[in-house]
């Protein structure tokens, strides 16, 4: 998708600080981090958001979370981190390509936001 920021990052058209990549996912540092670790994990397949995802996307969404868990292990933040999917503008989604926020490396409060 030519006008999607994250598709352009995945393709290398726009630079990013890549953290992880495999056949299905791409992860990079958030440009406005909210914690010492704030990584975005995106599927390489363009899915507008969670509410647009279909049953056949469930494995891909799971793979994004597993990639986030792998990154958390590598960064030694397994004692506490969050994976977050913002769904829609009222939840803070500003790029409409499904993405998982991996946030950690500091104490996280509840309830969030």
C-alpha cells in the first residue's frame, strides 16, 4: 500500500531503527517513546487495524505478539511489559496499519491512559 507509512517503512522506503524482522513481521523503535523500551511490531501484510482483521489474520496477529515477547526477552524486561493495540482514533491509533506497541523498561501503572 503506497500511502501507508508502515508499509513504506517495511519496504525500506522510509528509514527506521529496525529491531527485529522475520518472514511475517517487522519491528522498529517508536519515534516518540513512552518508556525505555517502546517498539512497534507490525505485520508485513497490510491490515488497517484490529477491527478490520479477519479470521485468517489471527495467526499473523499472534506472531506479532510472539515477536514482541522475543524482543522483551532480548531486552531483559520480562519482569513487566505491555503489548498494546490501539484501535481507532479515539484510542490513539494514528497510523492505520495494525501494530503492537511493546512498552516496558519502567514501572507501568494501572489503569493505563
